[in-house]
């Protein structure tokens, strides 16, 4: 049995550091089984090597989703090690989606370095993402995942793809409602956070006697609410984030005329600023247009709506967590992660 991830936790940073210590070796072993062409691109994406597969140490992400998986296992009195294959699978699914998102959005930078497609080409990056997705299901199966775990991950991936499809479709529409945009974000991001928590609880069954169905359900809701809050914050950072911190270009979402949540909240606000933003969004935006577009989103109340909704979602998430009756140490860790997801700058 490994030392509990939640043992002696004071901050979310403690949880994430312990998660990386547990997950990265297992993730490297999994990626090491890929064909050389796929392994090189995956290793580059995770920040382990350069384009020639020479070892480097670049930023590889926060490991937030696998942290939810491991702590969810501990919350139902399981051992984090039992849930490690599920945590690896969740991290692979997340990174598959990032590689494909960068291709679809044309983003040239992620984590302060060129994206996979920018280095290896768009077609090769699509193959790399596909390889990570296939590896996720292999990792789950080889780690003792059962049919319910596989169904849970498969449903999550389908929700994620549906949400991403809606996100792309919104770029061609001028009539996106706020409700549609929320549902898109629930699929695109909330589903994976919910899946991460559910898989952790399901994989804790080995030695703990298993989680009750109600616990799994409440933990899933907890993750989904946190995930939606995370996406709203991500949308805010896509407009107002500091590129030196986020690793993404300034105003990147506005450049692509994305119908993100602050934008749609502004467009549907019925305000003069919202109407002006709608006019601006009818044509491609030049670099000089982007600061003005960001100002209109804020003036129309898009930023304020998002901040208020994040606070509500955090309250809903913590209520679901309490309803799951988690082990105290794991509960503290999960709450710390939820607060980090809702109040972050990267």
C-alpha cells in the first residue's frame, strides 16, 4: 500500500506534487509501450523530451484530473495505488483531447512551448492523440479495470467529443444560447472530471470492499460541478489570462471567435456592449480588434456572470462531496483541489 495522497495535506499543491510522484512513472511506462513514432510525439507533449526524443524537463501539466481519481479512491477508504491505472487512463484521455484541441483551434503554443502539431504536423498530431486515447483504455484494462470502468470511461469520451463538436459548431453560429453553451462545457470538461472521480471510487473496490453506488454518484456530481467551474475559469483565462502564466497566446479564444461562456453571456445580455460585440463577431478579428472585444465582453457582464457562476458551482460541488460521506483526509484534499480549480491563474 502506498502512502495516502491525502496524508498530512495542507494545500492543493501538496496533493498535486504527490500525484505527480505517483502518476508520472506509471504514465512513462505506459507511453513507453507505444510504437516509436507515437512515443516520440507523446513524450514531447508531456514535456519529457524534445522533438528528437532527447531528454528534457519541460512543464507537463498540473496532473489535476488524476489527483481527483486518487483522492476519490481514498475517499471511499481505498488505496490510491489501486486507482493508479485509472488515474493514468484519465490523464491520457485529457492529453489526447489537448493534442486534438490544439490542431482544431490552430493554437501554436501550449505550456510555453510549440504544440505537437506545430512541431510534427497536423496529421501526425492527430495520430498521436489517437494513440493516447487507445492507450488509455489499455491502461485501464491492464490495471484490472472491469466492464463498468470501461463503460464509464467510454461514456466520458463520447461526452467530451460531443462537447468539442458543439464548441466547433458554435463558431459558425450567431444564435448560441447560454444554456447550449453550458451544456457544451459540461460535456467538454465537466464529464472528464466527473469520470475521474467515479473511476477512482470504482477502482478502490479491491481491498476496501467497494464504494456504495450512492457514493460513486455523489463523487461524480462533485467532479462534474468542479469541472464546469474549471471550464468557466479556463474561458476567462482564454480572454484575460497572462500568457507568461498560462502558456497560451493572449486573447486566443477571441482570435478564434470562440463562443466561450463569457462571450455567450455577453452576447445574450441584451446590453449595448453585447450588441456591439455581436457586430464585431460577424467578421474575422484582426489583432487590433482583440482588446476592444475583451472590453465589450466585460462591459456586457460576461466576466461578472462567469465569476458568480463559479462560486455557485463550487458550493454545489462541496455539497455533493459532503453527501458522499468521504474519509476526512481525502475530503480535505478534494476540497482543496476544488478550490484550486475554481480560483486559479493558469
